[in-house]
């Protein structure tokens, strides 16, 4: 019984997600679903990304959060179009929330849409939002066992950002073990080792996004 209900929810979600994906493709908008644990540094990475790219392309942001609008306020300060979605305790965004958000902010002329999901490594992997790519953020303070414990979110990501590299010496995080596990789980993913607060390693991520936005823009 429970399984059937879940299948219904997911198939309804998938239908809406493909409608979103269709809109993104008509508008030549590259959409990123940014996923990660709370405190992994998603919003800091997002801020740095927006600061680096906002002069080159039109960007909009959807901020998913359990309750507050603190993250959206941080984004707004950068002069970026942002819509806050509060899930009031819900642990993931779904496609209908994204549809409502893009209807409200309008995505005409937008080239890059970044959707920051609720901090959670489990169900955001199951709910397609219509994005072009999932990017998963995790950090060295969370432990090198995370990829094997939460394989789906790492398998489905096209980009993985391993954050807080600057404090690696103060942790027992085994960088080569984590890299090996990630390569085994997801051999084709692009792995970025970064320190969002110092900016280390981020330029490769910016270039990667520039390439994605450019090729989406060229598709007819
Ligand atoms: Mg955040
Ligand atoms: Zn959830």
C-alpha cells in the first residue's frame, strides 16, 4: 500500500518535472539542482558562483529552505533574481514547487537557473525537478564515508563538489578514499575539490558551468 502511494507521488512528480524540463529547453535555460547536507556550504558556493558569473549571463535562483528566508536574503544582496520556497518542514523540493516558483519570478531571458534544494542527502535524489544536472555538495567535516552511505545522490550527480578543503588537515577525512569511492560509484562525474570560503578550486567549477550554459544556449 505504502509503496503504491509513493509510486503515485513520484510518477505525478515526474510528469511535472518533464514539463519543467520542456520549458527550460524552450528557453535554452541550463538548470542546476544543487543538493547537499545542511552546512556543507551550498549557499556559500552559490554566492561565489553568482558573484563570478553574474556579469556574463542572466541568472535566477530558487532557494529551498525548511523555514527561513536567510539564504534568499544572502542571494538578493548580490542583485540576483531569487524566489524563496519554504517547505515548512518538508525535506525536499518537488517539481510542482519549482513550477510555481518559475511562474512567479518569470524565467524569460534567463540562461542559468540554480535551484538550491533543502539540505538532505536522501530524498532530493528521488524527486526530479526538471533540471539538466544535479550538483552534489559535501564537505570534509562530514566524513569520507558519506558517498558509500548515500550512494544515490552521488551516483546521480553530474558534478560533485567536495568543500572545505582548507580545513582538511584538522579532520580525519581520507581524501583518496573518498575520491576512489566516488570514482567507483560514478565514473563519469566531474569532481571539484574546493574551499568555498577561500575560493580555492572554484575557477574550474565556474568554467564547467560556463561550458554547460554555452552549449545549452546553442541547442536549437
Ligand atoms: Mg543553504
Ligand atoms: Zn524529502
